């Protein structure tokens, strides 16, 4: 009997088992599907965010200096917030006074009040001028005020660039013996503001004259839902791949107790070929499981796994490591009665420790939490598999995944050697 015949027999047995199919495919996909349904509202039809409109009250108290004509930084900010580009995000209403804007927030009629100070334009056109835009918001809210703060900061930074341009122009004129005129500096500042505004509007369409934005790879635009699902899909695949490795290896114990293995040993087929066929079936089973889960996750949940070559490398590492770890654990058991306790306990604990990074990868401000979780995860083989998959899913190339894949293969080799030696000694 050939190795491939033995492996094919075990493969047919695995894929005819409804229980095995549930653990290999249904439960991992069902888990990802539950997260997909739970967070599905975060993704809009076109890959954006299904985010409630943020109601904003703007109190424009800006009073431009008399010598400045045709320019009001306060009006520009108000128009910017109420522009068509932000209409789907912000619902802006004018307030006659700062107290009125704050009262709207207190009554929960608005999420944020933007209060533009009287000297806002003066701060822009005068070299020594200073002013602060006040954001008044409900402290129980986080997303809305954060978005408004980013939008206002973007606008204010553009105005700061206008003043800087005027200052640089003034110094250069002074160096050439031509004292700068205040009106001329204001014109330079306003001209820079117009140029900066046009530049910012052109960048989304790729028409910026200075910046050619390119991504490192051709990839579809990702939304928040995709970012959340990637580590979950990868973690579930790793978790159940190791379970499959242990379950597939258990067929050796099943046949030993059923007596079919001992009868197989009485045939002319060498022991090495029999064990080789059974171990090959374990590798093949996990390979099929991983490929199917990756394909379905990509088709159904639009999970992007990363570049092809590093993806192939981490797939190889996962198949070798999960198979070998299952073989190693099974070689330590005396009978199938111990399998439930050992597999259920050991595989669950090591699996949860290893994939805990999928719960901390997207924690806001949780870099220290993620670092600790990543370090602890490396104490178990699942942690190295999770590191490899996270690296490739986050855009890592071949050089980025090679060290982790090397560790995965070395650990897999060690588990495989110990497990096969124990089986050979047991059945010698």
C-alpha cells in the first residue's frame, strides 16, 4: 500500500465526518459572520461609514480689521464647514452668539459648537497675531467632536501656512532693501490661502500639482469593517486549524483501538510508510481547510489577505506548525479517552493565548496593551502563526514575514520530529 493511498483514505474519512466539517469550516465562518453582522452597520454601501450626521452650531464672531477688504477668515471657516464636500458629515447652523451655540449643545440639539473669536482674521494677517477657535461639545461624545476637531484643525493649519508665507516674504523683501508694506503682506497671505485651498481640493481627484499620491500596492479601498474582520478571520482560521491538526492526528489512536492499525502492521507495508501516509493526511486536511476558509472569507466578507508570495509563505508555515503540533500532542496520549480533555483544554488555552492579538489589534490608544498581548502570545505556537498572518494582512512583504515563518517552520519541525519518533517507538 502506498503512502498516498493511506493519506487518501484518511482524507475521505475526515471530510465525510459532519462533526469535522463543522469544526473545520462552519464554526470559523459562522464566528466571522457574527462579527460581520454586529459591525455591519459601520460600513456604507460604497465602503465609507454609516455615521450619523454631526450637528454643529457655528458662532462666527470674527471682525476683520478695517484695512483688510474682501477677506474674512471667520467666513471662510464657516463656509468650509458648510461646504458640499462635508454636507454628508456635518449639519451646520449659524448661531448669533457664543452663548447660543453652547446652549444648543447643552440641550443636546447639537453635538459641537464652533466659536470663532473676534480677532480670527487679525491673527491670520498680522505677523504677531494670535487667536483660538473654541470647540464646545458634549463630553459623553467622542467620535463627532473628534471629527469636527480634525476638520477645523485642517483649516486652521492652512491659515497658519498663509501667515508663514507672508512672514517669509516679508523677511526676503527686507533683505533686498524693500520694506514690506502691510497691505502687500496681506495680499500674499490671501493669495497663499487661495492656492492652498485649490491644492487641497485637487488632491482627492489626483490633480495636485505638487503631490502624486501612490499606494505601495494595487488594493481596494478598505473600510472600518474590513479592518475589524481581518484579524478576526485570521484568528479564527488559526484557532481551528490547530484543532483540526489534533483531530486529524487522533485517527491514529482511533485505528489503534479499533484494531485496524495492528492489522495494517501485519501487511508488507513498512511502518514508516503507514505513519507517513497518516501524517501526510493531517497536512493535507489542514491545507484544504486553510485554503477554503481564506477563499470564502475573501468572497463573502471581502477580507483582503495581502500580497501573494508572503501569503503563500505564512500559509505554508501555518500548515506545517498546526499539523506538527497536533501530531506531537497526539503522540503524548495513551488512548482516545484522554483526547477530549487534552485537546479541549490544551488547544483552547493555547489557542486563545495565541490569537489574543485579534482582540487588541484595533484598540484605540492601546499600543501598550497590544505589545503585551503580542509578547505573551509568542509563548505558544498559535502566537507565531498569528504574528505571521497579521504581518502579511497589514501589508508586509517577503522580508517582513520571513523571520516569523522561519520560526514557525523550526517549531513545526521540532514538534514533527518528536511526535514521529514517539509513534515509531510506540508501534515498533
